C-alpha cells in the first residue's frame, strides 16, 4: 500500500511539473526567448517562432511570406547585417491577447528598430509580424 501511495505522489508531482512547464510561458518569457533567438543572428533560431505565414519587413523586402520564405529573407538580412547586440526597449499587450516588443538591433555599422507582434495559436505564441527598420 505504501508503494502505491508513493508511486501516486511521484506521478502526481511529475504531472503537475510537466503541466506547469507547458503552460507557464508568460508573455515576458516568450519575448525574452525570441530576443535571445534574434541575438543569435541565426534565422533558424528565430523561425522556430514564426507562424505558418507572417508579415516581414526588412530594408530590402516587405510582404507576407511563408515561414520558409521568411526564414530565407531573415537569413539574408543577418548575413548582410551581422549582429553586434540586440536589446528590447519596450513590450506590451493588446486587448485581443496579442503581445509585442520593440527593440534595437545593432550591426557593425547600422542601427535598426525591430518590432515583432505575437499572436496565440494552439496555446503557443507565434510571430505574426516582424519588422527591421533602419534608424
């Protein structure tokens, strides 16, 4: 009987831990995660958070793209503008549940204002819009 009680406690504890991990990504957590992905300067790290289609703006491109197309455009942007630093300056949320962040992307010679908008799809925040605007 003790073994069953101990097993029940262990299973309950593990289940609660897993449940809490899956559903505790706060808006600030996801913004920080995406900020780290941008800071890596690797398009594949950022594309993990792309919706299946999204609006993407860079100095050379503007439009609605598939996830794969957007990753390639971002890869080109990162290769032409290697990152020196990326810092979030402001973030917030809207009444429809969307969250956003504004940051500064510094390359060796240029500065970009970065804006990204996330919407929740299937309990997960995904990038719906991302803009890199030359300052």
